[in-house]
């Protein structure tokens, strides 16, 4: 096994164990369609420039979800429900509403705001 394959296998193993041991069940909802899957909670910090030019720090709640178990691509307006709290999928300026976690492109990092 060459070094590239060894590293990719290691990344797969880490991702699987993160989702297996550090995740909690969430409900993912799009319109009338809902499904339960496991997610790891995360946070993305970013800067927002106000009208006066003052930069303000803010953050979004992220959910790391296995792409295959979700079975669809996240879209703006989808809802993630955790312990009765709702989080709406939203676009992060310049990044869209999700990005891949890691180079193997198996886990979505979905950006949300609590509503």
C-alpha cells in the first residue's frame, strides 16, 4: 500500500469514528420530507462588516453529517432539529450553505443559524 492510500484509509477511519462516537441524532427536514441521521456539532467563526465599516465577529452552528446517510445535498432553507431547537441551513458568504469536511468528500459541514 502506498503512502497516499494509507493516508486516505486513515482519514476514512478518523471520519467514521468521529461520526460513530461523537455524534448525536438529529432530524433533517426539507418541506414535508424528514429523516433522522447522526451529526457532529461544530461552529464556524466569521467577520461581518457593518454599514459604518466596523467589523463584527459572529458564528454559525455547523452540523457534520455523512453525505451517504443524508442522501441529499443540503439546500438553503432546510431545517435541522436538535432537542426541540430548530436550525435553518443558510449560506455563508463566499462558501455556500455547506462544504466538504476533509479531502475524501464524504461528510458535509452544513452551515446553519438557530431560528
